[in-house]
């Protein structure tokens, strides 16, 4: 049966994405390739102009239906971000001021909070740690530093961009909840590093947490959606599995949704009466000393963790499709079975793909074959959950466009040509001009021993999650 897929898009969303998302111009490549493959129809872009149509009438066979995003309000942003941060970010006169470098002795060092974050928030762009003498401005405090010192420089239209990114993911979540779609895609979302009061790792605002928070509060359980079990419908809150396959650890969603209650093993009688976690976060990423975000949370989650629904699966360098296939079968599937989610939120940064130079060979994932991008999406489809699909990193613009076009076509259950169709950016697909991303010859450093250690920990965590969710 064909999947019903929505695609969050507008020309304005693409225009702002080109400016605010690193690397610049990526949004053009992503949407142009999807258009050239006829994966969504821009003539339907004005679907909000046809509010009287039912979701069934809006769906174009074998194409994703375009949903035009709304802009986030101040209230939306403040559900996660601090008031001071939001006020500053949305004040264009403030954010466009550049910090001033100075040799003055009036050097103002980082605040305590910044200093502590500095140890966990290294720049994507590794540079010598030569300390500059700077006069700290409010922009510094909120992570909006000069481009030479930060991944998040201020830029004109930053307030429009912030509202656009969060608004697009909220639109996706709202569409998934209220309309009859199986999956809603927002490639402009997925800014998984933005912190409560600080921009970080090319991420200015935190749309991922806000989108999941919306589903947590307003979503429905599968039984309710299918109207199959009236008794369960009235009692069970929706469960959301967040699966982050970006090459970097999904630090902000993991921190935001760490369950406030603690669990031992076996459970105590009082722990059995605690409210059940509604969100399980699972991040599969590369982790090694100094690799962003360099935090202890990116290590393998201990099987004895007091918060077993916050899970980190770190991989060694050059993880390839066979490693993803093994991890999928031995870790992702058991975690899904244990948690029984109603929604899956997939963050699909394409920086784990082979050839992403910014991460210097940290990943060697490919799009095809067992364990490839398309294979993983097919496995998620088998779960039968409603899916919110978000973008994320991806610093090889053509490969990111390839990967996301393949995900979109897989969700639509549509075959696409092997060759990249002619379109404005076609020369950038040289030399192969093929849709698929192949692995390089780099040796996958994930060994039987390293993967075995992960599997041992996840087996215990899955068993504990089963116990927690069953009580
Ligand atoms: Zn990334």
C-alpha cells in the first residue's frame, strides 16, 4: 500500500535555509534534486490555499504533498529557549552587531556557564586553541560569535530564519498529528545541537525538541489512531522514539528529554508507580576524543544507567553499511520492541555518508544495500508508526541531496532513476552523476569486539526498558 507522505516546503523556507543552514546553498540542492525527481509537486505548494480539501484529496499519487510551513511565535520558541535568548535572537538590531576583537586588557573571560560548556562544545571546525582577546558582547554569551571563532556567526535575517526553522518542524508535527499522513518530512529541520540559551554546532534554534514536545503533548497512541482498543486509548499517553543517525551525537534532545525519574534494576515498588517515560532518545553517532560534541554523554550508555531511555550508541571511525545493519538488528530493533513507540522521529543528518570532508572520514555510510540509508528507512516503515522525518548535518551538498531524495522516494515506495536527472545543479554530481552514494575504501574500524560491547549494554538496557514500560 502506498504511504501518505507530506513534504514541508515553501520558496521562503528554501531561501532562508540557504542563508542560515551550513553549508550555504544546501537547501537549493536538496529541493532542486527532489523536484527534478518529481518527488513533490510545487504546483501543490499552495495547499494551504485549499483548506477545504481533505488529506485524501490533497495527496498526489506517488508524490509527497506539499505543506506550507508557518512561522514560529515567540511563545513557541520560549517553550524550550530562555526568554533572554529568544528576545536577543529575534531582535535583528542586536544580533547583527558583530563582536569586536581587541587587544585591550579589559578582556572579559567566558562566563562560568560558557567555560563549562566549552569542555563539551568544541567547534565543528577544528582550529588551534589560541585564545583571542575579545570584548564579550551579548552575542558572545548566546554563542553568536564572529565566524572566525564560532560555528554560529550572526547574519542578516537571523530572526526570520529562527522562526522559519522552528515553525517548519512544528508545522510538520502538527500535520502528522491532525492529518492522515504516515510520514511528514522537513529537511530544513533537525538542528539538534542548539541549546536552551546558546547557539551551537551550526544550530541556532532547537526545532527537534520543540517538535517532539508537541507530539508528546498532543499526539495520540497507535491504539487511539487506529481506534482498535478503546480501553487503552483513554489511558496510554503517546510514546515517541527519537532515532538520531547524524554522525554527531544528538546532545540537545538527549538532555531535554532525560526522564526526571530514576530507575534501578530490578525496579523498586515506588519506581513501578512512577509515570512512564514518553520519549526514548537513541543516538547512533561517531565518538572519539575531541569529536563534536565532546561530552561524556556521547559515550556508550551504561547498562546500569538510572535513565535507561536516554541511549547513546557510539561508533568507531568509518562505520559502513554492514555495521549499521548489525547495529540495527541487535540494538535498534530490540529497543523499538521494548519501548513500543507510537511515533518515530528520525533525524537523518547525512554527514555519516562517505565523502563528507567536514567530518574527515568519521562515517563511511552508503545509501544502498543492506544497512544502507534506504534499507534502514524500509525497516522503520515496517514498524507501522507515524514518522516525523527531519534533516540535520550534511556538509557535502550533493551527497546530502542524494541521501534525502533517496529517503523521500523510499517513504513514497517509489523507484527513482540511477542517474541524477538534469537540473540546475547537475554539474555538482560529477564524476559519477549517479544517485547512489558508495562507500570509500576506508577500513571500517568497528570491530567484532567494539560492536559486541555495544550489544551487551543495549541488550540489558532493552530488557530494563521492557520492565519499566510493562509495569
Ligand atoms: Zn552532524
